[in-house]
C-alpha cells in the first residue's frame, strides 16, 4: 500500500511538472508573438503570416503547430511543414530568440543610421538655407554687416576730427599770379598747353621754386579755353619718380598697370574661379585726357622710363598674360577688349627735375620741350614772405623778409621759416583781453634760424673798398650760380729767375690750364718776367673747381697783384681766356648772373659770344659785354693810373 501511494505521488509530481513546462512554453510562445507584433506591427505580422501560410498555425491549439508558425514568420520560409516535437520545442524557441535578437539589433542599427542621416540632411538644409539667405542679403544690402558698419562709423568719427590745414596748404599759391619770379616759365607752360597740339615738357630748376604748382595751375587755367584739348574734367595725376617701384616681370607696375593672374596674384573671385586674368589700370591711364606730372623724373628707373616712352608713342598700354584665352567664353568683353586693343593712355607728360639736362635720358629730352625755372632772388624771397604773412593774418617787422632771404633761396623753405616763427610768436604771446593781430618780429626769426641750425646762404658779399690781387669769379652748381673768391699774391723770388707758380692742388686740370694761360697773357701784357716772382693763386673755399671759365678772373688777379693796382670788389667776371687775350664763351650765364646778384654785385662781365644768353628783362645788376682781356681790365680796375696804362701798353 505504501509503495503504491508513493508511486502515485511521483506520477502526480511528474504530471504537474509537464503541465508546468507546457504552460511555460505557451507563455514563451505568446510572448514571442507579442514581441513580433511590437517589432513589425500586428497588421504586418498578420499579412506576413497569411503570405507564409502560417496564419492557421498561429491560431492552432497545438503547441508544436504554433511553434512551426513562429518558425515560418521569423525565418520567412514557407516550405517548413513539420512541427517540432515536444522535446525539441525549447531548443527551437531558443534559436528563434537568437534570430529575433538579430532582427531587433539590425532594426535598431537601421533606426540609428536613419536618425543620423536625417540629422545630417537637416544640417545641410540649414546650411544651404543660410547661404541662400546671405546671398539675398548681399544682393539687397551689399557686403555690409555689423562689423563693417561699426568700422565705417569709427572712420567717419575720425574724419570729423581735424586739427587744421598744414601751413604749406595755406601758403601754397592758388593762382598763377601768386607764383613769384617765374613769369617766363609759367608763360612757356601755358603756351604749350593751350595749343591744339600740346607738348610734353621737362621743367628744370632748383627745388622750391614752384614747378609742381605752376604745372597744376597752368592746367586749370587752360581748361575749356578755345583750341585747347583739355576739358573741365581733365585730370592732373602727380607722382614722385623716386618712389616708383615696379616688378620687371610686370606683376606690379603702378605707373603703367599690370595683370593680376588668377593663380599667383589673385584676380577677382568671379574671374579667378574661371581662370580669367584681370588687367589693372596704371597712372598713365588715370591721366588719360589730362596731365601726368612726374616729379624728379631724372631719378626714375631707366627701364621703366623706356616703357613709359613707348606709351607716349602708342598712346595706349598693351598687356599680355599666358592665362588669357581669346576663345574662352568666360572672358568678359571688357577684358577681351583690353587684351586685344589695350587701354587708352593719351596724356601730356610733364616731368620736373633738379638735375642738369645732360643727366637725363636723351630719348626723353627729344620728346619733350624743355623749360627752365629761375632761381629765386632775395627780392623774390622777400615778396613771398610778405604774401605769406598776409595769408597767415600776421604782422611782421620790416626786417623779417630781408632776414629770411639771407638764409634761403627756396620759396618753400622761406614759408617754412615764417611758419615756424609764427608758431613761436603764438607760443610767446602774452595773454591779453584785446584782440590784436599776431606780430612776428626779427627776434622770432633769429630764434627759428638758431634752433634749425641754419647758416646764411650767401657768405661772400660785394664790398665798396677795392683790393689788390682779389676778384670774384662765377661758378654754377646745378641750377644755382655762385661767386668764387680768387686771390693772388706776388713775392720776389729768393733767386732771380727761379720763381714758382702755385695753384690749388685740388683744382681740376682745366682750371690749372687756365692759370698757365693767364700767366702767359700777363707776361705779354706787362712785359714782366714772371720767373722773378713767387706767384701763389688761391681759390678760397678749397679750390675744388674745374673748367676754363675762371681764366679771365685769374688773369685779372695776376695783373692786379703784379702791377699793384686795386680791383673793384663789386664786380664779378666769367669767361675762358685764350693765349691771344681773347675772352671765349662759357656756359651757365643765366645762373652765374643770378649768383652775382645774390652776392650783391653791381656789375658782371660776360663774353661777347654769350650776349644772346643774357636775360632781356634783367634788373638790379649791370651786364657788360667784353671780348678781350684789356676790356675786362678796364671795367674791373678801381683806379686807372698812368703806371698801369704804361705797363699794359
């Protein structure tokens, strides 16, 4: 009995276990269907089960058939037709779980990729939207933004802050009538511009005499005059020849222009993107229809000057570029026209220089009319100072113009000295309730001169008292003449017939030849044996001279020292001396006469062959024409005593 009861108990336990396992399997199968519905959706699971002939199996009451239905859905295989056995169901479900896990993982990965793709597409969409918006803003409002507008506002505020005009702006001549001492030069410029056939010009002269101002005002004067080719919009383009820098490869050339290649030099973006070179105009094209003024044209690079001369001939500037393709449809028509025809450059060239004509390019000189500006006289400087003081609204002592004229021959420098004295007078002016005009005194000018370490321009002055063996010759440095003080002494030789003739060792060979020529003429005129004297001729200031123009002056000094007759110290002389006593022509007559006037000379002796070079409207000095040494001696002697006449005869 006990054994039977125990067996029943074990059987009941086994049955319960089987029932429990079956229930567990049913729960797993039901959970599987729920998971599939969650993954794919109930409708899709039903449609898929119907397609795979698994719908009936899913609804079956048999556990094995329901598992077979799961197999068909998960494996998507309609050929499966054998339900698993009861002991195989757990293993089949485990395999199906792994397969479903793979599906879920794959689906999760796809969802993640879809999400990333959607995000990236959204970013691209927003970026494209921003580009379109910025383009529309640029087209409607230009390239401005908050930063650029802020910087523009800062610049506009800076423009409102102005200290004052510079003194040079105020004192610069505003009309041709205000240009002092250059009437002939100004007339020459206007006559060459007002013609229907205007000429290129070179303006010679020392600095600070008004070359640039005269050219600019001359253009303003001739605009719209009958016959002139210049209209009211004719430009005046000014450039300094010493600052013109260019690349021999023509990568940069501010004067003639250049081509910006799309790769190396960076043409505009719309041109660079299509590989089109971009030509850039130079100053010669900006001056088209007007004047190109090149200051210090003698300092220009010779090769650049030659290129400029070619432009003067062609009246156009031609460009080349290896990037230019005439058949490229991306090339704008204006660029094609520039490369095929060039850019117009029809202008009048006016060059200014402080160098002598011989130092300039002969090809340039052959194409230009040459105009000479005169050095300013002390009277001119004084007139400039008086006009400048009037523009400044200041009163000046009557000695101020004279003092300033002693320290400079440049109008610009004279204005600078006066401006400095004006500022000094303002600084030293005592406070007062009364509004009175500022006065510039001679003490103010002397203080400015001392602070600037200036020295009088002309040291040698004419004198009323005559001297023996001393005379003034004339020389030229650049466009400014000056007096040369020559002195001689004659001593009895220690041994008769063994005298020596000495001259400055630093003088040039031609100057030394002039001494020997003069000695021969003196011996012939006086009949004296020069070997009985130790003669010493000296050029005060170092004697660093060369040229034959001091021959007459040296001869007069020797005649004076040997005969003992004094020479006038208010007479200057120039000319080459021949062995026959003839006075030959020399150069620089205008400049030498100016130098004599500057030194206060009353008379200047000029060779007869230079008579045509003497200015017609000369004032303030007497010019005497001489052809022989005897005539020069007659004009230079202070006292014409019988002894001299006898010795000369």
